[in-house]
C-alpha cells in the first residue's frame, strides 16, 4: 500500500496526521497513545482532512518529535523516521512501535504525567484500571483466577448489563472501588472481559468470542 493510499483512508487506530508539530506536550500524548496500544504512524505535513500540505523544515519537525519522545514521554520513546515525497511535497513519516515497557506517560501542560491509549482516531486519557492492565501486561507470569461468589456476581452483572461502569459494579457488589478494580484487572488480563476507554468513564463488557 502506498502512503497516498493510506492517507486516503483517513486517521485511525494506527494513523495520525499533523500539519506541523507545534507543541511537545501535545504530540507526546499521541506518541504515548501509540506506544501503549498497537503502535502507529504519524504523518507530518498532512492536514486532519487528509490534504497533503508538506513540511517546510523537516529537521525542525524531526527535532520536535525527538524532543517530545525523549523529554516528554516516560519511559522515553524512540521513533523511526522516513521522508516521502507526495505530489512534490515532503511528508515526514514517524513510526512508533508498540512498546514492551508499558505504560508510557506523557508530561502534560499541567506538569503532571498521564497515560494515554489510542481509541479509533483519538488519543484518550486512560483510567486507573487500564493503567493497571498495561502494567500487568508486561509481566511474564500468568493470572490465576479464584472464582469466588463476588467474581461470579461481577461476571453475571456484566453479562446482563452491557457497558457496565465501575461505579455501578461497586454499588452492585457492595465492594470498595479498590477491591472492584483489582477484580476487573485480573479478569481483563486473563482475557475474560474487555475494558473500553472513551471520552467519558471506562466501561466493561464480556470478551468478544
């Protein structure tokens, strides 16, 4: 697939367009989201609607991306660069691999470190359950699930209430937020339920077959 064909498909889970890099804080969110998810490609010199604008100074754009990856991402993120001419305009391609040291944090404009994940074409702030799942995903040990009545009750509730949220589960199970989160993380890591991030609260569903 050519880069022009890829651009014509629009932004998505593993593809993001930037006309130019104007802020290390802002682009760090995208880098972290890709690294924490399935990896992705960032095309600089392409407008959000897919129009190819080209970059005026590829060295400056590359410097901003490297600065963001090294100083505004923790752990640091390495990027692989390529330069592609499309219709005589230069597009800078930055490729971010899926990380094996998740989670990565981005330094925000509030001087705090935040975790982001990629959801469709957006970089979304991750909740605590997703952050814990990213931590646990790096561990080589398996997950042993002890199905107590509470685990069975949680699974039954999710089965009958699609898009169950944490507050609903805590109330139904009559458990603290911390204990409910721990149960959810174990079940997600074990591949029994799925967690979904969005603009609002995270929600949980049965694992798709």
